[in-house]
């Protein structure tokens, strides 16, 4: 009894398999020697992402397409109504103007898939008809565009795992699978520095008579700081020093030892007095080249009377970048 039951179950599954194969064959089948073709989107093995790249920017784009070099039959279909479609297991939208961005296994990196054909079908027409069948050669399929998008300020480094993006199908049969190969995302460490990090600016010897009233200036002299950054960056600077009261932190007090009276010191950037002890945007650095940042230093009268003496001041600068 046990043996007979086992044979009956085996027969049932065999018949079910034959039935499924027959139903499949009534639609579309591969022709002898044909099978789905694998296409890998040609992204570089390593992609460097600048840490200052704005969110929403395209990191890299690449295109995948397939052109077969012959016109031999690829798939044969026995139905008048043949369905051509894109299909995938990740619910990626494939639309000409899709704004959908899908996450990858790396935080801050998304992907977007669009096609460039003006038609939602991956394939247009059979290459020839038989009396009851349509034969598809599959010589050309529409081009797929893959975009890697920066989706967050902080992005994770590592490998974007290999995965199938989408497949073009005729009937229920995959024709070509578009795949993403392993791609390593590298985020270099951002750094900026000043080459001439210690400067002594000599404004020369001046007579007190060169000043002609409160807020008059004299001894203006230019100097520059040479800035280098490893990647495009926005650089901010702060200059710390002792400022005069009621000067809105824009006039430095002179060192007290044997100091001249009635004057202070200003530093100008882009012809405007900087505010000491406060951050200001210095420069948006476009690349890795060295950039000279030009400043001016000048004395400014702050009292009715100017008396002679030494006129020295000390400034310490700080930079930050992002």
C-alpha cells in the first residue's frame, strides 16, 4: 500500500510538469541554441565621489545596450498577441522621465534607471513571420541608462553589490538581462591648508600727520594667503584678535607695549573690513589647484588725536572647509 501511494504521487507531479511545459510552449519558446543574454552596465570598477558634491547630483552615468551580430531566430511565439515588457524583481521604474531613485546597499548612494526609446516596450516587431508563428531575432534592444545619484550629505564607502537591474522579455521569456557589476565607491578625505601659514606684514613707518580725522586710513598694504584643497570645497576663515570696543569687532587693538595711541588696524577682504573672531566664507574652491587669496592691512584713526609709538598687532587665523 505504501509503495503504491508513492508511485501515485510521483506520477501526479510528472503530469503536472508536463502540463506546465505545454502551456508555456503555447506562448513563446527559445529557438534551439538560444538563451537569455547577460549585459553588464559598464560602470568603472572604482568611482571616486567628492565629499562636497551636492545632494541630488549625478555621480556617474552609464549605458547598457545589446546588438546581436546576426539575424538568426532567437524566440518563436505562437500567439498573435505578444507581450513585450521590462520586468525586474526590485520594482525599479523604467520610464522616460522617471524621478524615482532607488536605494543601493550603500547609504547615500541611489540609482535611477531610464530608457531612451520613446516607447515602453523593450522590443518592437518580429523579424519574420511563419504561417502560425512569429520569430524574433533580437538584433537590437533599446538602450538603458543607469545613473548613480548622491542621496545624502554623508555617503558610505564600499562596494555596490552586483545585481540584476531589469530584463527585457517577450511573452514570459527573458531576452536580455541588464546587470550592475560590482562597483566600489570611494570618498576621499577632504583637506585644505595654507602654504604660507605664518606672515609678517610690515606697513612701514608713518607720520602721525598722514591721518586727517576719525576713520581716516593710512599705510594700506596688500598680502596674500596661498590656499590648497584636495577637492572642490567651500572654505571659511576666522581671524582672532583683540578688538577695540565699539568697533563692531572690525578694528584690532594694537599691542600695548610702547603703543601708538588713537589708531587701530583693519584687515580687508574683497575691499571690506573683516569682522574678527567670526567666521566668513572665504572662497569656493573649484578644484585642486593652488589659489591666492588677497587681503589688505591698513591703519585706521579711532580718536581725535594720534600720538606716535609702535603699531603692532597679532592675528591668528583658522580655516574650515566642507
